[in-house]
C-alpha cells in the first residue's frame, strides 16, 4: 500500500543543490532521498586529500531528512574506477548511472512504506521506475537537458565549425533507447524551460505528460574572494564574462567569431570554466582571456569584475548561471534557447539569433545601454515554496487541466 502524499527523490550528485528533495522536505512530503554520496561536514571523507569536489554532497536543509546512500564502499569503487586506466571503457557518466540505478532499484524494492510518488532525473531512472511502477507508485522524470534534439544541434555545429577540435561526442543510439523507455514509464515529465518543452514535443512526447517548472536559485551568504579577477586590461573596456563549460553547445565558436568582429572595439571577453575545446582556438585573440575552471569561492568575484555575463547557448535545459549572475547584479546577454530569465532592456539583453554578427551587435548595444538598467536588477521570484507547490500539483488534476506552464511563465 502506497502513501499517496509521500515522495521518494532519487538523484546522482548535488544537482540544483538538492532543490527537489529540499522543497518536498519543507512540505513534510519527503519520505527519503536516495543519492550516490552523502557527506555531512563531520564525515571523515571530507578530510582526505582530493575530495574537494565532493564538499557539496550534503545540504543543511536536509540535515533531519532521511537520506540513503550506498556507503563508502561505493565511493571508493567510483574513485578507483575513475583513476584506473584499464577500467575506462565507455563513458564514466554512463557507468555511474548504471551503478546507481542497480543500487537504487534494490533499495527501492525493499522500501516500506511504498511512497506515493517517485522523482528521478533523466538517464538514471529506468530501473527504479520499473520497480516503482510494479509497486503502484506514480513516476516523475526530471528532464535535465533537451534530449536528442540537443545532440543534433551540437552535431550540426561541429559540421559548421570543422576546424574546432572538441572532446564532445554524440551519444550512442542505445543511450537514447533507454531514455525513451524512461519516458514511457514516466507519468509526468518535468522540464525547466519553454525551449526544452518544445524540444520534447519534437521528439513526439505526449503534451499531457510535460510540465514546465523553472529552476530555483538561492544566493548563499558565504565568504568569497573579494579581489577582482583580471577580466580586462583596462577599466575602460566593456568586460564580458562567460562562465560554464567552454564548448560548441554553449555557442563558443560563434562567440569567438563575434569577438573577432569586435576586435577594434573596447570589448574584452573572459572565458571561465573547463574547456572542451583547444585553447589554441582563441590564443591569437588579444580581446579574449581564458581563466579556466574557477573554484566556487571565486565565482562572485568574477561576476563583480564583469560588466555583463554572456550566454550564447545553442541549447540549454535552463542555464542556472543566468540566475546566479543576476543575483550578483551582473546583467546577462542570453540566447533564447534556454530558461526564460532575461527581459530585454530590463535585466539584460536577448539575442535575436545566434549569428556572430547579431551577437557582436548585441554586445555593442549592451555596452551602450548598461547604465540605463534598473538597480537592483530584477530576477524571477520562484523559490523552494513555489517549487514544492508545483510538484504537489502535478497529480492534482487531469493532465489536460494541470498546466504548470502558466506557473512557470508567471514567475519569470
């Protein structure tokens, strides 16, 4: 017998800073969180060298929630697999997804009472959903990206820019086959933007399954580096910041073309983040500076050093860096192929299209009009309470009547 109002949340990593289980726990509806690693501050693992990237695998909002993780054995197996050159056949993310699903399925099968609903993110939900459906649970899939449509977009970009060597590779057909099985098993599919919604419709996903719920961002009051980053050689320059994975999907090739167009203008660009591209692609551009990956403690300083953040993404499920940038009072130049956050001329500028000439012209518009924007910059008001309410309404009515798109758009 299932408890209709209770939820079980499954997730690998600290995606969205555990916003889904936090929102459910806040409403008293979270039965448990199943996750791959859970490391409270007192954990001995946090004291070991090389574990800094795991520091976020815990959240104080869930300190009193029931959290279930495989244990240290699974952590050591993952680390050994990561550093074992003979175990690196296939893609590490795929192997991690398979291991987590196998563990979560076994744990779910032994779970009592049976939850009324189970939430899991895409590409790691198939086996748990198979168990959940057999137990009579309702299933909610959190679609983290734009699926095969996004893959096709990036593949086309590779053909457009064959001179760019990239570590990106298209997903194999069996990857998408398993994803489509997840879609069949899902009673509801949560996407985070209208762009992602349209991409899902193009894949033939029934409209009544799809619901738009935007991401939640909460600024943290933490100690950060206050020293400005060297984003520009001169304060007279308009300083642009790109923050994220430097790759074709994020529109970097087109942005580099735009910066070449602007070579004679007082505009400089800082690229911050890991790169899928060879830095030689911009080595000869005097108006481009590659910072590389930034620690979380330096992110606020990066926004403070920039006049605007730019996101010319070809496809993004949402792009939470938009919210992060606005929270740090840095306006955003954004693509329309991501979450609806930017309002043109109010908290940033929207790119009419992603041609380099348009990107260059919009950068110049931003440089000329930045001081006309209001202060503080407005940003969408969608918090954990709204997220919890949106999740609770997923099954409150018939699919045709339950239109969470209105909730998403109303908060933007």
